[in-house]
C-alpha cells in the first residue's frame, strides 16, 4: 500500500502509533465549545457533547477550556 505522504508532498511522513491506539491508559482531553469571534453551530456543539459524554462514560478525564490560548 502506498503511504499517503508519498502521494501528497504536503502531508508529513508520520507513522501510525499502534501502541497509542491499543493502550488502555485513560486520556485527559480539553475542548472548546466556541472560538471567539465565531460562534459554533448547533450541529458541532451536539457532536462535541456526544463525544464528551462517550469519553466520560469510558472513564477519561474531560475539561472545557475557556479560550484557545490556555
């Protein structure tokens, strides 16, 4: 199989980390619901909320960030 970065020179040649995918270590994830001055659309907010709930239900730590520069 041809690697993506061999086809597209703008993609950096980063190998896939199989160990990170199969790890049972809990994640710590921060997220934003909005990025001023642009308001997030309802569909995006819903998908973020669904993802947060799924992560929390699996025991991962999730926290909201007030702004992008924290």
